[in-house]
């Protein structure tokens, strides 16, 4: 397996978690999420990935959206925020993430199986 293939698989698994973490900090719109994730090369994503994922998270009732005007004359933006179900899921993801990281760190330092 090549590095890019491996990174793509890992990224798919954590992108949803990353989005929920960002939306938990403050309600935000899709392009702002893309910009935030692009700060970290391994998490950078495109509109073609982001918007279908946001629609799926909304369909799964983990996030909700509302249109907001920001500046007069500028079209309104669709802002996303966590639902009660999204908050519960994020708490679960946080716990599972800690378990996963702990397990990986134990494997890395383990001398024998």
C-alpha cells in the first residue's frame, strides 16, 4: 500500500470526527470548515467531499443547519451546529478516540506480542 492510499483511508475515518469537533466549538459554514481543516495537510479536503458529508451528518441528525446573513449585500450562508444527538455522538467519539490512541501507543511501545 502506498502512503497516499493509506492516508486517504485514515482520513476518511477521522474526517467526520474532525468536523463534529470543529462545529462543537462554534456554529460555522461549509467553506469555513474546509479552510479550518486545510490548516493541517493530512486533513485537507475539498468541497466535493465536505458538502456531501455535511448533508449526511444532517440526515443522520448529528448536525442541523440554518441560513444566516453576515453582511448586507452578501448572500446568506448555511451555518451548521451540533444537535443533542450530535453532542452525544461526539462524547462517544471522544472516548473511543482516547481508547484508540492509547491502544496504538501501547502497540508502538510493546516489545513482544
